C-alpha cells in the first residue's frame, strides 16, 4: 500500500508498507462527497487541479491579467444571439438586468456557458467575462461545465422524496447510463409536488412517474422525443376538489362543450 | 370551508386566453380601478385585510401605502419565484389564469403610480413563462398595457423576467439583485424596497397570489372579502397539499379550516391509511407539527400561536412509514445548497447542521450531537441578513425537539448496525487484523 502526502509533488517521499492491511479509511463524516474513483488511500483527498475543495474546475491562471470587456472587432457573435441579447437589454432601464436571460440564451446556443459563450455575452453587454462567470456560478440552471443538451432535472426535495423520488433518480440515471447528450441531475423542489415523483425534461414537467415507465422515459429522453405525453403537467386541468384525478372531462361554464385540453393532449394550454 | 374565488373559473377551458377571460368578466375591474382615486384603491385593500401570500403575511394595503407619492420612476415587481419546497399554487394561477394576475398588477401599479412592472418567474417554469408572455402580448394588443392604458393617460410596461434556479431569489431583495443582473444576494434592510428597491427606485413587491387576489377583492368588494375567513386572516387562501396524501393538489379554502379537514377531507387522507408522522403547515421553512396538532385552525394567528407559521400555504404531510431523520436531512441539505453564503451563521450553520444530521443518519453520531444541532440552530436564528438561515433552523430545531426519542433510537440502531457489520468483517476469514483484535 502507498501513502502519499501530496500527490502533486513529485519529490514527495513515498511511504510503502508491504502487506499491511488497508487502513479503515479517512473519517467519512467530515468529508465532502467523494468524486468517482477517488483514491481513498490518500491522506488528503484532492479534487480537480489539486484543490482540497470540490468544484474548482479550471484553476485560475494567476500569471495572466484578468480579461477586460471584449473588443467587438475581435469577437464574433452569432447574429441571432446578438439580436436576442439586445432585445433583452432594451427591456430594462439598466441593460445589465439582461445578464441572466442573455446567459441563458447563450447557453441555448452553445450548450453550456463556455468561455466562448461568456465572451460573446460580455461583448454584446459590455461587461467583463469575470462578472458574467460569477453570475453563472450563482445559478443552478446556468452550466459552468460542459454538459449534455438534454436537460433532465429530477426533483429530490421533501414531497417528492416521500413519494419515491430518490429511487426515480437512481433508476433513470441507471437506465440512461453515461450518455453524452444527457444532463441528468437531482434538483430542488420544482414546484410540482402534486405530481410527485416528477422530473422536468427540457422544461416540460412530467409526473407522477411510475417505476415501469422509467425505461420508456429514458428512451424518449435519449432520442429527444416528447417525454411521456400522457403524464405532462399541462394536461392536468383540475385545480381543486378532484385534484390528482385527470379523468374528469369538464364541460365549459359558458358553452357547455367539452374541455378541448383533454382532447388535444394539453397542447392548447 | 372551501370557497372558490381565485379558483372560480380555473377549470374553464381556454381561460388563459384573453378572449375567454374577458367573457368571464375579465379586465372589468381594471377599467373600474383606473376610474377610481388611487387612495381609495389602497384603502379598500386595507379594508379587505389582505395579507401577503408569499410567506411573510405582511398587510398588502399597508405595504402599498409605503410607496412614496409623486412623479418618479416607480416599479412593481411580481414575485413568481415560488421555490419554497411544497409550494405550487402560483404555478397553477399563472398557467391557467394569467390574465387575472396581469389585471391585478395593472390595478396595483395604478394604485402606487408604478409605470414599469416585472414578473420575476423562476427559470424552471418554462411553460408558465411562455403562457404569461403570450398573455401579456394579448393584453398589450388589447390596450390594457402600454404607453396609454385604456386611453386613460396612464403608462404601464410589463415584462416577464426569467430567473435561473436559485431559491434565494424569492427573497425580495435577492430578487431585486437578480433582476438587476447580479448574483442574487439579499440586501441589508432598511432601506426597504418600498423606498429604495429596483434601480434604487421605490418598488412594490408582491406575490402572484396576492396580486391576483386584488382583482377578486375589487370584484366582490373589500367588506365581503374581509367577511371571509377569520379575524386577522381574512379571505381565501390557496393551499398546496403534497407528500403522503391520497389527493395532492391545490385547494382554495377560507382561512380557519382545520388541518384535519384539509388533510383528511380535501386531500383524501393519508396514503395506505397510515398515521400522520409530521406535517409542515407552511412550506419546508415552517416548524413541523404532529398528529396532535391536526385540529388547529389554518390561519395566520392560530399557527403562530402553535409556534409555527402559515408561510406560503404549502402543507407537506409525511406518514409514519418515514424516518424523521431522513426528512431532517432533506430539509437541511436544501437550505445548505441554497444559502447564498453572504453571512456566516447561515452559510456555516446550514452546512454543519447538514453534516451532523448526515452523521446521525449513517450512525456515526452520539445523542450529544442533537444538543449541538439545537445550539447551532439557536445561534442561527435572528443572526442573519435574511431569514433563509432561520428557515432552516426553525424546522430542524422543531424536529429535533419534538422527535428527540426518534433521533436517539435511530442513532443507537444505526450505530449497532455499523458495529455488527465491522465485527462481521473482522471475523471474515483471512482478515489480518484478527490477531491484533484478540490481544
Ligand atoms: C429565503 C426566502 C425565500 C422566499 N421565497 C419566496 C417566493 O418564492 N415567492 C414569494 O412570493 N415570496 C418569497 N419570499 C417572501 C418575499 O421575501 C416577500 O416577502 C414576498 O414576496 C412579499 O410579497 P407578499 O407581501 O405578497 O407576500 C421569500 C422570502 C425568503 C426569506
Ligand atoms: S441568511 Fe443565508 S441566504 Fe440570507 S443573506 Fe445570509 S447567507 Fe445569504
Ligand atoms: S418536492 Fe418535488 S416538486 Fe416539490
């Protein structure tokens, strides 16, 4: 067994004890969640870039000057993206207000808030990339690392977990596997606890999801199809009394005709 | 008692279109309001007894009266962030009845003299944001919004602003920072947003349900609204019932109905006909109640009397098949994740409470940890910039106090299970530690 103090220091003396039993392992209770494949024999667990704190992706290069507001002559911004951001900026007394919608728009184009995406937004909005990167870091829906384009949020908050959300997340993850196009993650309460356990597929809410529907849902996510059309939130019309029962076809108060929502699968909502 | 006011037309097909909404009497109240004096709208809001439905329960008419008079840029912001776990009432309103929110906002904006209005909606509500945007387009085309609202010389511009996933942006000053394009860190109060809010201008911030209720208060009259419900908690409240109930969903009730009538009546009782272990009366930030509290009337003051709160009106019910330890871990982890990190008691307190609770969950704790948790929670309360810290401390402390025997039993059980597992590993053939252990 090998014990190394600092895995990054090539001069660090290696301590080798032949045949010794593996130690009980570090005290887990005090440790952040371990990355996959972490070497538990290390005395100090290291994450990306040698950091002791997880999530420090892409360490800063301190030898460089911080980037300023990009020069419009040097940065190419897709015309549609530029128009969208400028439209957002025109809505507010202070154009900086458009930061979140603009980053979200760039993320739709690039798949994530990549350095290039951030630079394009910075160029149109006349802000520094550092400022925008800080904004990206604050919000859960803005991705600071490269992820798949199919975004799946599985709610694992209290109400959903009381109805089996943790199993749903595990089985959906298992079913989808390591797919490069899919960004699946547990999420905080999505505001749809009435259809728990549920998930949001690219913004479409579906639920309650039964265990036997998971393989079908996984297939639809991977192939970018409409997820479980019969279980989408917009189909649910009943707000009260018969809550959670979808099968009450309601007549209009005005015309007495049947609810069109139930006839076209909720598309008109 | 149920009473359909905000939900009176909610299941009308196509209500989200201006055509159907107007057929059901839509925008008549806005027309009427714009012919009224501003003061008289605010005083009828005061008379109605309407209190903020976003969580804090502050009297709406009073808040509107704090907005300074005079000609200047004033803002109206609708808080549609709805991220309090267990809450989904605003979603239903925005999705099915968006025009009544817009109408309420026209009335509120006119009453305080705001000429620019924003609906800050959480980024996850993609479909609801699209519905709202479409509804605003329709209202603009029909002349209810724009430079000259209904030809009355009043300007009102309205936009939907989408967030990007952060609970703290529901806190009114965090929301303002997010709306200004920054990280959503709450601001020190005072100054309150009514004086210095968005872009330093006077800003009225209200919840979706509060603003929608304004439309209906004008419809039925302030006195009739005040007569509903109970004293100091007048009117109807939308409640979101979820968790282990047979019929989770949104219900509209007159305040003062008992918890039992809501959970066993409206929501159909507990799944598998089990017993209630605990319930959150007002979202996950409210201190929990047990099955002994089911007969409490559901209104602001009765719940405050029971040392909890009505909050956002989200009732989460857990049955006795669940472990209170797991629920406590879920609760604390949520606040740990959502803490903005600006103040130490909240940032560190939520993080350490979560670690301690996880230690309890995995059987690496002693009963003393429960005392440490209680003391950490005590030190968070009242010592933070916003109430997110308190929002974790209150429910967690209430669980640890009310369910201490459950926690202690779990600690002992999990510890014994760990010990048995380790001993079994030691006994396994070939374990080199065997000789040492024998010494
Ligand atoms: C951490 C935190 C989260 C909040 N989240 C929300 C929310 O999601 N929606 C909301 O309407 N109010 C929320 N509030 C309450 C707002 O700060 C504010 O009181 C409310 O929007 C005022 O509107 P009202 O008077 O109509 O209730 C939150 C408060 C805190 C401290
Ligand atoms: S209490 Fe928590 S969420 Fe609120 S400002 Fe302080 S650190 Fe941020
Ligand atoms: S807890 Fe899952 S949507 Fe609210």
